[in-house]
């Protein structure tokens, strides 16, 4: 009898094991790798000035609004020693912790400057002004090490819109090509050593000259080609945009991301700071300056990137840059009519472009 009961138990255990859903119905969930990002760098300063962001006319943390819409990454700029708290190391460190707690990835744009860096402005930090090139390179690497240790971003840009290099004049590509390459290779090396899971981006503004730039850096160890594209500065031909991105990605065998783009939802204004876009001739005809036009433009940008074999995402720049300093501000927002929140600080339909597909 004991042998019979024992055999019956074995049979029951084996039968249950084979029919268990845990063993027969395992479903692999695909990883969400396509980057749907928004640059939210002004948010801490806006909140210091009591800005209130809304969704459906109800106050809501804009990071939550973005996440609920499908955004998976937040881009943040970092300045070395700015004159105010905005974009300082302390502010960015705290802000990126908040972004991670919200379940979003951090994309850090390191300007390697105390202020704005762009194609025509790549001023080295003041404290590095008197350094020899060897010491400048060392300080840039040490600074990057501290960023990795204390912030640990998912994506890091070595400079912002570095069309002619950065850390002028030492790292100016057109004048000191070998030094520029030494600088970014040194920075790339420390990222690979200290944070091997962090993706490295090199960033160029526009389409013209992009092939020249990425040819110069073809021997640098990096992951993403980042391109800024704004119709007002880089042309209105979206076919040319797609052709250029496709060619760059194929030529250099890199994943490609539109690292900055934006579009107006109105040609109106909400403060006394001149806006970058305010005329109808600055627009692409098919996309009027309306909430729907803004949304359709970003959807088309997303579609273009998705059609590229190595296309891997987009980022909306100035998403949060509403007119938070008041209607009379002459130093307010030049981007208020291109933000993703309207003049009543309510989230716009453009958020639909962040839906995962």
C-alpha cells in the first residue's frame, strides 16, 4: 500500500509540473529601445519660478505627463560653472535622480562649457583657460569621471552641436584637428572603462557638412550619431533629411537619432521676449503653426527615423520652455510657442507622438 501511495504522489507531482502555466506560457517582452525623448532642462528653473504644468487643465508633474504619453528618456544639459544654479552640476544631479525615480532614462548633454555651446560658441570653462593642452585633456577626463560617478547617465553626449569641435581654441576641429580627436577619444575611453553600459553620442547641428564631420571622427569609439534638425535653420526639405540620415547611418554603421527638433503650435506670443519662430515663411507648408500641425510634424520626424535601418529615436527640444517668468519678461522664453505646453500651461496634442509603436 505504501508503495502504491508513493507512486501516486510522484505521478501527481509530475503531472502538475508539466501542466504549470509558468513552464508552458512564458512570453518574452520586447525591450523598448527606440528613444522617444524630451529635453526638459529648464524645468528646475521653471519650478523655482512657480511654474505649474497641467494635463487636461489639472496640475500634473510634467515628467509624469511625459511618461504617461510614452516618452522614455529625458535629455538634460550640463554646464561646468554657470553663473546661476540653472544647469549646474548640483541642479542636474538632483534633477536626474528625479528623472530616474520617475522610471525614465537620462540623456546627459555635457557642454564642456560654463554656458551655451553650439556651432559658433564653444567657450571652454573659465577655470580651464590657462591650462596647457595636456592638462586641459586631463581635466576634461576627470570632469567626465565625476559625471559618471555621481550622475551615471544612460546616454552621454561628448559636447553639444560640435560642428567645429569644442573647448575652443584647443579643440577646434578646423584649426586643431588632432587635439580635438585626442580630447574626445580620451573622454570616450574613460566612459567605456568606467561606465560600459552608458551609450556615447557625438552631436552635429544640421545636414550640410555632417558627412565631413562624421568622417573626421570615424575612428572614435562611440555609439550614436546625433543630429539637430530645425526647419528654420536646416531647411524645410524632409526628403533631404531622410536621405542624409540614411546615408550617414549606412556610411558610418552607427545608430542615428534626431537629437533636437521642435515646431510651433502658434505664431503668437506670451511674453515680451522675441521668439525664434514667428513668421509663416519659417514654416513647412504642410505643417501649419497649430497644435495639430505641431503634432503632425513630430509624427513625421518619428516616421522618418523609423524608416532608417539604424534609426533609433528622436528628442523634442525646449519641450518645457514655457513663458514662466511672466508676460512682461524681456528675458523670458524665445521658445514659448514651440513648447509642448500651451500658453495656459496645458499639455498639447504633440504628446501623442511619443506613443510606443
